[in-house]
C-alpha cells in the first residue's frame, strides 16, 4: 500500500433540498481535486437516513420475532401503524441511498 498527500478543495453547498420531509434543506460538503474531479460528497441527511434505516430494520426484526409460532405483538392496529410508518421511512432511505449510488 502506498500513501500520498494530495491537495483537495472543500466546498459547501448551502441551499440543497426542497424543504420537505423527504428532501430537507441542508448543507452538502464536497471534496474536489484541483482538476475539477469530484472525489466525495457528504450529505448529513443521507447519513441520518442510513442510521434511521438501521434502526427501522432492527425494530422490524424485533416485531417479527416468533413466540410459539406467532409473531410477538401488542396490538394489531399498533403493528400496522408501525409497519406503515416503517415502510415509508424505508422508502425514503432507499431513495436517498439510490441517489448516492447514482452519483458514484
């Protein structure tokens, strides 16, 4: 492995997002080579979306643990509400992740 110190330009885009829950206004940090090649983009909302996705998956896994052959649940309505919210949050997180992957 070889390590080399290189010069990088850091920029901050202050007006990103439409201001909705699915696309909140936020600051993106980008890192560029002097020749204009984009190296990386840091989107704090995408990072939070990944954290939420991890938490949602853990909750879904916990909610579907089998006890005596039946899913553990406290109430059907509560479970359905939770699942609907989880599906929406998963959808939002997947959309953000897809945009990130599309930029690679």
